[in-house]
């Protein structure tokens, strides 16, 4: 059978209960109360059950408490994985999307996520899914909705001549 982890001697159960009453974080309060129960002589299993956790989890929190004190009982959230594209590469992607595709170079009239996925892979060597490209574009401030594409040789005067002009249905009296 393994030996129980010893608690710090500079705190007492009453001090931890007072601190638990003052904290606004419910998780930290439960952890403090469970450790206070251990100080009062409850078994680790009973104290863990009282704190709403497993005995092994309480043991892990006791290690953090011994190393850092009551402030070590707060949750620590990671920042997630590093983005595949650097800030400069994201800025280059934003410039590319803002400028639109080069009509002279290819058959593209507007950017699609699949086209940008291929372009990103060709320029930076980073392969994304089309969904990830869509998410990155949203983070860069681009909307999903795009303007209707216009043929490069479209004549504006001809379009205006063929537009339907109807009389308004409502006439003021």
C-alpha cells in the first residue's frame, strides 16, 4: 500500500475553510474544502468524495497545494497548438484575398476556399482543409458572402441598356 502525501504545515483546516468562503471560484472552493477535510483527519477517500472528486484527483491537487499553496488550486488552461501559418503568412493571405484572383493568370473569377487551400499549400507549404481555410478567413475579417462574379470583358453600358425598367407599382395620390 502506498503512503499518503503529507500536507504543508503552514496552513490549517480553518484557514482553508475561510479562504474557500471568500473565493468566487467554485472549483477552487471545493478543492480547498476537500484539503481542509484532510487536515481535520478525514480519510483521503472521504475528503475526495466530499469535494466531488476521485481520490487520485485529490492527491494531484494536494501535490499542487504543497508546491504552490492555495493559489495553485486554480485551473490552468493551455493556449492550444501554435498556428501553422505565421502572422506574416496570414497577412499575406489577407492581402491575397483582398486583391482578388489574377484573372489574366488563371480561370478564377473569385476566390473559393478550395482555391485558397491550394494557393496556401503552394505558397507556404501548409496544408489546410477547406473548413479550416474558411475559419481563418473569418478570423481575418472576411465574410462568407461574396459579390457576384463579373466577367472581365463585361461592358457596363451594355448591361445598363438591357436592365429592365418597370414603372413603380405604388403611386402617390
